[in-house]
């Protein structure tokens, strides 16, 4: 038996994208907000560095410069109509957050303080500009808490610790979801006029990642399994500075505040790779530079990491501006960053790809038509403002700008929409899947398959890729999918808080997305942004200045091209 609920709208995910959308619909629609983790534990709360907006509080800035940086940073795969919406709306969005109660750091004159960040420049690439608004190095945490408070105040109906495990689709119309309640093991069927997915990223596909455990991409995987496309999935951002061996993030704010990357010889090697903005070049450029230093034997002690040097910033500045990351380094490495450099290596950080949407958050099919009843926003979506490589501080902005727009569109459209009847036996496919797993008493544990997938993806689909490596990884991942289908078993088969079952279901999402990433990466025979093919080292605008769509076509996987919107900035070679 399952419990049934009916709401106007179901929002899945309570990071900043889901919360911002919920705030917008409050009082106008009956909304259910479902989240796998308690809302304030969503990964948005881990965001450290800041949120970008051309407030111009520190020095002159403009939304056009911000838009240019976003397009250039995205290696010209950014949809420029969407980037214009993002950067024009940024200033309003940040002041709105301020008015809701977000405690940003301030200048002595009371204005919101801003700092430098990778790829943020003035006058179309001339020199770095201070554009990141921040609250020390816990910007995401304070925005998440503020927006959650706003949802509570507005009486949003939250269903915490329920995982959505299926999307309900009837005659091409999305009309609800099936969710599993971790506390009881019961299935819940949610019937709604519209479903919005805001399930975040899926860094857990890779071994070394800055992402939290919940980032398994369930929403994107469900969309794909139901035959809808995913866009630009080959573009996986590796952040240059993860703590060595752990992947925990050291925010770019550390370099924004003056931190310097050094190799074994003590050289500031970024001077060679990006002479103008050096350590503040875009993330893909810095990650590749680090990997090149390591490959040339200039990693520290010849090993696979370099140093991030903050020692010259002084104890006081570290305590005031970078206190959280200083404490991570002290706790995890036993190092005081004021006295010794930090060992770092690239860590999987952000997915540029996801569910294709328009600027109102409507999810799109392969032909680019809105899918009835389905919205998406945030990291699980691809609108696409980040193109082939996201700039730091543009994700938090994307969440609040496009989360709000999706909420606004739903508030306007949903009241006149009908409730599509549910498919019969809505929860039967999920129940069958779960029972099959629970019936087995021997086999392989989900964690074993997950580790093999993560290792393979890291090795063959990381910062550098080749055709041969991608083919090999695809074979491995398909083998793991088969093993997962036939052989996964659980040590614990009970109903309450069955985290073994959670891992098995999440593994299905991760393996689905790993395959999509590999297929997408193999089909893009060029290097652009975060996608770096050693066998095709150059960007090829002639053949690949387009988005990739990957979708399920019966038993096969289809790949299609989708045009990029170019309105203001013609593609130019990327020079730093
Ligand atoms: C360590 C770190 C630091 C970062 N720093 C910055 C920064 O300084 N500036 C910046 O702009 N960006 C930053 N980013 C990126 C940014 O934080 C993320 O892209 C963003 O927070 C994603 O937000 P979201 O709302 O899409 O989803 P998330 O905040 O990831 O939330 C996902 C939500 O979906 C729910 N969910 C997932 N699956 C299911 C399911 N099956 N059923 C029900 N609910 C589900 C989860 O419970 C959660 O509530 C950082 C990222 C990381 C990892």
C-alpha cells in the first residue's frame, strides 16, 4: 500500500533552486517540497566563495562585462539569451536576498562587500574585477538558511527525508512522482499538475569530488530513463583546488584573496599558462595547468598534487575571510594555512549539463518543445548559462534567478492546467524494482560497484580524455549496469532507514548518468571548456559549436545536436 497526496505542484529538491521556486509560488499554489535530506543539509549549504553580481560596490562593473565573462568562460557554448537574463537580473537578485535577511559581508560604508574570483573581469577581459558578493566563506550556508526561513514563514508544505524514486508520466504528460519515506520504508504517490526537479548535481559519479553524498543525480537520471533528453553532459567541471586525497573544496575565494599555486620548484606556474589573470584564470584552465605540471614531474615531491600557498595572507585575513576552509585544512590535514602551503589537486565539482530548459524553467524534449508538466532548475538543469565551463559564483546566481523564474511561470500557468490522471498502478514498477533487490541474499554490494564506477570515471573521463579511454570506460560502466541489475544485494532488508536500499537505488542513477556522460564525451571530437580530448586538442567551431543532446531511443542511446544562441559575442579563440 502507498500513501497518496495531491498538490498543485511538487518541487523535488530543497537546495537554493527548489527553495527559491517555492518562495515564488507560496500563497498562489498548493506546493509540496520533497527532499531526500533535511532542506538545510542540501549541498547549496556547502557553497563557500560567493554569488556573482555586477553591483559595482568596489570598482566600476557592468552586467555586459559579467555577461561577456560568462560567455567566454563557457567557451562560447553558453546560450547568450539566457546569459543576458542571468547577468541583467543578478543585481536585483542579490539585493532581494539582502532584503530577505542574508548577512553579506559589508564595506565600511555599509554596502555589500565584493571580492575577485576566477574569470571575473572588467572591460571585456582587461583585468580582474571584484564581483563576488560573499558572507565569509559560507555564502551558500547563509542563503540556504535564509530561504528556508522564508519557506517556513510562508507555510510551504515540506516532506523531508523522502527520496523521489520515479517520475509519473501519462501520454507524455508529467503528472507526479513516487517517493520513498526513509523513516518508514513506505512509498508515497504524489499527484500534481506540475513537477519541478531541483535535485542538484552528481559529482558522486567520480572518485574525487567536492560534492556531498546526496549528489547522485536522481532527477536527471529519471528524466533520461523516461526517454527525455539530457544536454551537454560531457562538460564536467573539475575544480583546481580540492584538498589532496579527499576532494574537499578549498574555495576559489582563497585565490581571490591572493592565494598562489606553486609547483615542486616553488614556481608560480600559472604565469606561464594565463599571463594576464594567472591564478584567477577559469577553472578548466587552472585544472589543466595543474595536471600538466604533475605530468611534467613538477608535482610536489614528484607526486600528483601541487601547493596552494596562503601563508602571505596573514592569520587575521584568513580568520576573517577564509575561516571555514582554514578550519577544514587544520582538521583534515593538521596544517595551519597561515604557516604552511596546502596540498591540492583537481576535484570533480560541478555538472554544466543536465535537463534542458528554457529561461522559464520549462523542461524541453529533443525537438526543443516544452514537456507538459515538467520544470527543472539549478544544477540538475541546463538552461544553458554555463556553456562548456561554469564561472565561480555563477551557480548560486543561476539558482536564485532561474529558480524564481520557474516558480513565477508555474504560479502563472498551473492554475489553468488540469490534473492529468495518474498511470494505473503508479508505484508498481518501483515496488517491483525494490522487491527484486530485497529478495536476493547473495551477490554484490552497491558500494563495490559504485567504487569501480567512480575509479573508472576518474581515470578515463576526468580532466583529460581520449577515444580509447572513453570506449573502455563505457564497456566497464555497461558491465557494471548489468551487474547492478542482476546481482546487487543488501545486508539489511528492513523497512526503517534502509540506507543500503538507498545506496542501491542511487547507484542506478549514478550508473545511468555515467553512461550518458561517456556517450556524450565520445561524440564530441574537440576540446572545449572543461571537455579536453587529447586526441582532438583544439576547439572546432566548424563542427561542434552546438549543444549535445543524449536520449534513450528504445534500447539504444541517441545523440543529437542543438544550436547555441549567439546574440552579442561572436566566438573568439580563448586567450588568457
Ligand atoms: C563545496 C562546494 C562549494 C561551492 N561553492 C560555490 C560558490 O561559492 N558559488 C557558487 O555559485 N556555486 C558554488 N558551488 C556550486 C553550487 O553550490 C551548486 O551548484 C548548487 O548549490 C546546487 O544547488 P541546487 O539547488 O541545484 O541543488 P542542491 O543544493 O545540491 O540540492 C539538491 C536537493 O535535491 C534533493 N534531492 C536530490 N535527489 C533527490 C531525490 N531523489 N528525492 C528527493 N530529493 C532529492 C536533495 O535533498 C537536495 O535538497 C559549490 C559547490 C560545492 C559542492
